[in-house]
């Protein structure tokens, strides 16, 4: 096997191959032959799937400077060296089915990266530098131990497909609703009890899968007429167990995002003072300047500045931004085109989040 490996690498060097296949070689260490001498500077794609590698060499980028695709699926890699950030031409990186516990911040230096596959590892968090990947189109984080996602992920403006199935997610940052290119979002098999108010507001987002989140009982009405997977959601749960605000209408009830401070009712005709103040500041500055950096933390607390940048959501009827209070309205799933698909397998409802009693009374999901 060793002689065959050396021969394959030697031929690749002599003939200036762009692709090198070293799958199923029972490799325990990265082959030294790949790092000796010159000759592999033409290599663009390296396949090393289903081996037993535990790490990558520090000088990988130095010896293989033109790598565009690196496939390391099904190894035992525990960590990736900081030098990975020097593979500046890398567009596809497959580290799925390994033993990764940490992704180094240097991953954010891969400015050309388009596809990042990290499924079936042991990741508990991602570095905020992931938001530096402006060209990233596909991100697979399924089957890990993630509790939440980095807020700066919303800076990946090219992201189209995000998969976070079978993790430990209990919430989704509302910032992700601003991903302009996101077309498919899959978060099946987590611990979600609520979804961001604005999820589905983007026209680009067409596919949302949240199956088998047993505590999830409400879907934002922006998802109406999108392709939705919610089988196995809405199992009976006591509110005290979740410690979240809950809204009920008849036999329907849903949990609200933890950031919502209060629930408005149809009999409330005056908004809370803080909500009025936030809307006034927003309308006075944000619409015209599109930049709140001029408001220093001295003039407004950092938490309020954050809210001005990223409101809780926008009214599902008039698009007015909301900051502290929402007026929810429930619609049974059976009244939607999805009824036949989920009949008997889910008890979720659509929730329209409105900004006032007027919008609450006039909103109609079916109109």
C-alpha cells in the first residue's frame, strides 16, 4: 500500500496533476511525500476521504498553495491548524464526519470559500469570524452539539443553504433573518421552542424545515405559502418548564421569543413608553442615515443600539419595526395549504406578529 501511495504521488508530481485521489488508503498520518520537494503546486483538488487522519500539517498551504477543493470526509481529525487560513484559493472544504470540537478563528481568512461542510462532528460553538466568509454559499453543521449560532453569520451575504439538523439549538439569532440570499434553512431535530418573528420575510427564503422540534408550536406567518417541514412539532409542554412567554387563543398556544418583553392585547390602545421611544428614534434616524454608528453608547445604551440595528421583527401586516412588544394572532395550520401534508403529525399554528391593535384586528392570513 505504501509503495502504491508513493507511486500515485510521484506520478501526480511528474505529470502536474490537478486532482489527486487518496481515498480509502488507511492513512493514519498526512503523507510526508505530499510535503517533500516541489511538484504539487499545480494541485487543485485533494481527496482524502475515509482514512484515519487525526490532524493536518502546519505547512499544508505552503506546499499546496493552489488548492481549490479539499475533501477530508470520514477521518478522525480533532483540530484544524491555524495555517488553514493560508489556503486563500480554497473554495470547498469538507471536514464532515470527523472528531472536531473547535473550528479555529482563522477559518474566516478563507475569503474564497463557497462550500463548508462540518456535519457529524462534536462542535459546541462556531467562531464569530465565520461571518467573514462573504462568498460562502453552503454551510452544513448537522449532527453536532451547537446550542446557538453566531450572530455574525448574518454577514455571510452569499449564503444560500444552511443546514443545522440534529443539534442542541434552543434559539435562532434574529439577525439570520437578514441573510439576503438564503434559500433553504433546515433545523430539524433540535430543541427550538420559537422562531424569529421575521423568519420568512425574505422572498429568497423558500424552504424551511423544523421537523421534530417538539416544543415548537408557532410558525411566523411570513412562512405561509413557503415549503415547510414541521412534522413532529408541538408536543404538549407546560409553560413553567420552558420559562417563556406564551400566547393562547382557544385551544391553540405558542411560545414567544425570549426577547419579547410583553404581549399586547386587542384592548390595548396605547403603546408602552419604551416602544414608542424606540420607534420614534428609529423613524427619525435610521430611515434617512442607514447608519446608527453616529449614536454613541453615551447617548444610548448598547442594548438599545443593538435593537435599533436589529429589531425584534417587523409587523406582519404593515412592516413597522417592533422592539419590545408584539400583538400576536394565531391561525390553525389546518386552514392553510399545508394541512394535508401534516394532518395528525403536528399541532403547530401560524402566528402573525403585529405592531398595534389596528394591525391585529385587520390582519388576515388568507387575504
